[in-house]
């Protein structure tokens, strides 16, 4: 069967967005979110909690939204406003979302108009938290965030920086432009309505992977310099975790080779995903080659270090060694040796006949070419069945941010592309893997 382009494309058009405002001091930034949405042609309805209106007045929100601000479920009981608002919404964006709001939504509470609307809504829900660092890092808040993400809600990672007073740390409300961009990316990647559905638009028809076993690598390897320090990268493993979850949703069984993934993220995985923890590139290679012998497909999302120190120090490398003159030890030179190319090795030495191998290429453009040019060269060089190419950077690709991939075949030809949440990208990739496996079963 010939490959055909697959695009999870949504026509750009005006959308109906409910902007929820919770009781955080960052509520004063909500008008900037509303204004940015309206500037792009979207229709906005503001639903604020009573606590939010102690930080910012309803007139300010009404002025920027162009409509009245709703607050209580008893303001107009006959209108059943939470149901009407939820049915009207194509996107619910809570900006800011306080720790209390996250807890109430996670518990399924519906004790004000905003939480009742969220509970009723079938549209995507995006939450942009803003709170003090200790509140954000509290175990119960992180458990609530994990619960919400597991249920399909998008929780944007807060920024780190100056908070109220002299305090600084994670919990700061992200820039309004970033919040709007991530919320709209979540919306634009939603599948079209039934009458618009395109073949291969990133929806996994269950159970396309029934009886199939898929190995997924995720996270970032760490190469020790000494007992304290290591060479690493920015990968969090979120995209790989979403792929493992999508495999199980499609009826398959998944093994996740997890390189230094935070326990909070692993806790969001479906119970059927088996996790094999690794640290270094050599450990990841050994785990993949062992676990992959029983896999029908291997999806390599892990960011594997290209090099490792030739010799790791058994003791901490000191800048001011004892016995010297008290001054710095001087410039430090590191001898690096090349790590094995795990993906290319799976292609050169297949673990089993008919196995589908998928790689990831996190790229940046440079003077020699753009992201896709580097991706095409890597696809031809690696020889995997499919290579998902994505641009990465400070606010792009890594972590709880939207993702955008172009999927290439081993000749570097485009097979598919999509953008949106990492869960939506995962569904498209699972669909493509299932299609490749089905092709290989044909006589």
C-alpha cells in the first residue's frame, strides 16, 4: 500500500472560548489572555469565581471580553447557565488556575459556575496554574495535576521567576501569549466533527493494536562525570509516556524503557504499561535490545546522549583541591567517547523479523539547513521505518508544551504531519505503526 500524506489539519476559524478566572493574584493578567484571543477573532465568554473578583473587577473583564461576566450558579437558576455555557464552548481555558481550583476540578466538585461548567463541558479543557512555589510543589497539588492530565485535561507548566513579594521560583503565571498559543494548539489539533473526519487524522480506532506488543523508549539519558555530575539533556519523557498510553488505548501492550523520568509523570501511565528504568545510553541500549526481542514495534522517543566521558571520576571533581594553594584547579578537559547509535543498530540488526522501528529526531535549524532538511538527512542515514521530526528549543518540544511533528519514511519522504498536545501526536504515531504492521501481514 502506498504511503499517503496524513494531516490532522483543522481549518483556522473563529472559536467559542470560555475563559475561566480563578482566585489567584495573577487574575490581573486574565484580560491580556482575553484580549489576545479576541485579537485572533475568537469569541470569548468569561466565567470568574467569587475569589477571582476580589483580585480583579468584573467591569474590567466585561470590557475586554465584550460581554457580561458570569460567576454563580444561582445568578439565573432558570437559565441552567453551566450547561448552556458548557454546550456553547469549543474550548475552556482557565487562566489563571489556583491550587484550590485544581483541587476542586480533580475532585469533581461543581460548587460554583466555573467548576460546574468544567464538569459539564465536552470541549477540551486547558488549565494555566499560578500560585506560590510551595503550593505548586506540594505533593497534593502534583497529585491533582497528574490526575487531571490522566483524565485528558491539559495543565500548562507554570513559569519559574519572581512571585509575590521577594519570593522566586516555579509557580509564576506563564506569559499570556504562551497560554493562548498552547490552548489554541490543543484546540486546533482536536479531531474534526464527524462529518469532517479525514482518514488518518490522528484518531486511533480501537483496537488497532490488539495482540501487539510495543516497546517505547522515553526520557533523557545521563552520562556520569563523577558521583555528583552528569552530561544530560532537556527531555522529560512526556511524549514517550503518551505513546505508551496510546498503545494500551489501542488494545496493545506496552513496555516503557524510561530514562530518568520523574515519578510524578510515570504515575500518570495506565496500569498496563510495564516500566523498565535505565540511566545511561549503554543501559538503555541493553534494555531495548533485551525487551525488544518480543516487541512487534519499537518506538525510540528517548533522547540518547551521543557521547559519554571516557572515564567517570570515582570521586567528586574539585574546583579547589586540598593541598594546593587554595586557588582553582584550572581548566577542566573532558575526553568523550561516542555512544552506540541505538536506533541505527535496531535497523542494522533487527531484533525480530517484521518489526516496525520508529525513531524521533529533535532538531534545530542552523546555517546548513532548517529542521526538516536535517530530519530528511537523518531519516536516510538511520534507515528506520518512520522518523518523527520535531523542532525543539527553550519553549518548544520538551516538557508539557504542544508538539508538532513531521513523519518521514526511510527515504526522507513525508508520510504524515500533525501538531497539538503530545497525546494527540501519540495517537497519530500509533495509527501509523498499526498501519505498517497491518501491511506486513498482507501476503
